[in-house]
């Protein structure tokens, strides 16, 4: 007969994170730069109290458990309060990416059937323009105080500070099972409509335990964490939950993503850990180089969302004494999957070899299983050479998309296909070679566009690089390297190709180099390969 353990039922609800922070780290600071143009200093206890006020206010607006409440907002204390308040009263916090096209935002809000929309001052015009298309939103809450409310608006706006002002900061959370939904985030949908991933309380809490681990983000109460990555990009990689779990100080730059602001906030608030996509760090390194500034006392930068080029890792570590850690994951994975921290064996390797490992996306986090398969679904060896489709499984990985979009997405053994192509070496380090849609198929073999890009960007004079496959009569496809020159640089195609000689396999060598003024990016900072392929459709190789 099966018996069970004799331990307590303690549902893993996300509000337990903020309660823990308030009780044990109540005065630990939360610092935000706001849309109103000032800095707000608050703490975990106040954020908890105000989140409870949000919960009460939503109850009075008639929001019920399971309803979706949208947010169009930057990382600030008010966004975090709303986030915890929404899921703490049983509703679902739906973070919407404001960088999407208006049509996509309308589609997402309608698909999610958001009943209330919380938004920042930055987005008043956007929301006014969108409102006629938003079919389900009953209340518009502007995340500001009375003094900053617009004098007139085509919408009936609720002022956030007034809405929560009179509510009970000690109100009880709503009891709900740990499997209940707490958040919703849509993938950016490079092909077809965006699809929603509805996180459960349980997934978020387990992910927080995982994120805090020493080998993962290593978030402790003494840490000062600046998630540059926005909350609408896969929960700011789980940081606002993980920081509450440990009582870390949280620093947020609101609408500011420019290097001078981020650098000065890092120095002023003594940030020890910061996280963002590579494009943010490209700008930061250029800023540091131009001004001679540094980032002291920053200890660690976590880079994910796209692959970090070797030159970026080297610059942070060698010029600025900051440890770089690669992370890989996706919206469907809450989002963390692997982390690039060095193993005991790797720490004994020569520096060059350590950087080789840091260029990989890292080892699986406990809670995430990884597997490589070929096109027939046969498992591939973990030899660092064989590459194939990367599958994942675990308690914070999606089982189906919101409302069942896309149908059955797991195979019979419960594996989810990430759409990435990767290798895994005997030490467990996984390396993404491409999105499966972006690999270049040349003469029956695969060429990794990511690897060529990341080496090309190390060539002096190159500011940004993208590689796409273009038609070739004999080889099917050959790589075309698209480059943005650094300001003032006159670097030539021949010089770039010469730089690549010996750094990549001969048959990977791009057949041509084209210079452009800009490269299109998605709303989460990835190179938009689809748009780039369209731009160079019909390209004739010499
Ligand atoms: P989006 O909505 O922009 O698709 P995601 O963050 O969910 O947002 O994107 C996930 C994808 O981003 C992954 O499947 C992978 O292709 C890419 N990615 C994430 N992190 C990395 C990384 N460290 N290196 C390379 N690619 C990455």
C-alpha cells in the first residue's frame, strides 16, 4: 500500500515570498527611478503593505480569482506592488511588453481578456490610442499620484495612489491552491500570433528557490540586485520573486535603459548583481570605453536572452573586474534553464579555457532536465560535438499554452521542444548553436549563425553583426554576414573575413559581407532574423 510522508501541506503561493521579505527583511530597500522623473526609496515591508492595498482595491473593482489584470509598465516599486497584489488576491498578473506593435498589444490584451489595465505615465497616449480596440478592459489604472494625473484624457482614468490610499495594508491574501495561475506572459511570436504562458504559483516559487542558489544567480540578503531586464520579459527572469525570497535590496531603473543612467545607478546604489540582454551590455561597454568610467562595486553580470559574444565576456572580466555569467532560458521556462557558472574542475583550467566555457550557455539548473535529439527524435550523445534539438522537462516548464493555443506541445514522455539547436559537452555545459529556424544548411551540414556573429563582433571596427543564410545554387544556403560599423570605423569586408580566418571552420566562412546602418531587433532585444532574411531576399552571391 502507498503511504505518504507526514509533513504539512503548505501551498507554494507567491504571496508567501513577499510576506517572508516583509517579516524578515522589512527594512531592506527597494529603490526605483520613476516615470515622474524622481527616485523613490521604499522597502519590502512597505511594498507588502501596498500590495495588500492593491489586492483590496481590485476586490472592490469586482476582480475575481482567475481573472487577468494587465500591466504596461517599467520596473518600479509600483509595478512590483501591483504584481504581488494582483496574484495575492487570486487574479493573474499579465505583464505586457510595451515594445510590441500596437496591433500585437491589442491582440494580447483581448486574448488574455484582461479586465483591468495598470499602466505607466509613459503609455498614456499609447493606451488612449489602443482603448477602442481593447474589448474586455473595464478599468484603466494610471500608476501615479494625483499631482501627475493628466488634466484631460479620452479615458476614465483611476489614479493608483488614490485607489490604494484608503485600503487596508493588513488585509489577508486570498487562499488558493499552489497550482492556481499567478502570472501570464506572451512569447513575442516571431511567426504567427503570440502565445501565452500562464505561470502557476508553484512554478514561480520553485523557480525562486532555483534562482537563488549559489551556482545560479547567487542572490543573498546582502546582495544588491538591479534587474535591467524588464518584468514584461519573462518576469524579469524571476528576480523580483527571488529577491523577496532572500531579502536582497532591489534597484530598478524604471523607463531608463541608457548606459549612463544604469552605470551611475550601479555605482550610487552599490549594485552587486545586474542582469540584461547583450544589446544593453554592448551599449554599456561602449559608454565605459568612451568615458573611462567603471562599475565598481559590481561583482557579477548575468547575460541572457541572446548569446553573449566572447569579446563582451572578456571586456567585463578583464577591463572591469566583473564576473560574467551566461544564462539561457525562455518565457516557456519561467524562464531560467541553464547557468554558466564555473565548476570546480573548470576553475583549475587556464583562463582561455574558462572563457571558452563561459561562452557556452551553461549547465542545467536543478529542476530543469535537458536532452538533445536528432530530427527522428533519437537521443544524441553529450560529447560537445553532436548538435540537435534541445528538449526540456521540469516543474517550471510550460505544459500547454494559454487557452490551449498550439495544441499538444509535449511529446509522449513530457518533453518540451525549445526550438533551439544545441550541443551538450561531457561536463554538462550546453551551447546554443542556433534557433532551429535560423540554422544555415550548407551542403547537408549545419552552420551556426550565432557562433560566427559572436566572433565577428570581436573584430575591431564592428559594432554589431548578424549572419543569415542566403540561397546558393550548389550548397543550398551559404552564410551572409551583415555588419554595422562602429562610429568612425572604415573596416572593410576583406579585413573582417581575414579576422575570421582560423577562428571558424573554413567552410563556415561567410560568402559575403554587407554593411548596414541598423539591424532589426525584436521587442526583447533579439536580432530579427526573419526581417533580415526578407531584407536580403533574392541576394545574389558573387
Ligand atoms: P522572446 O519572447 O523574445 O522569444 P524568450 O526570452 O522567451 O523571449 O526567448 C527565448 C529564446 O531566446 C531561447 O529559446 C533562445 O533561442 C534565446 N536565448 C535565450 N537566452 C539565450 C542565451 N543565453 N544564448 C543564446 N540564446 C538565448
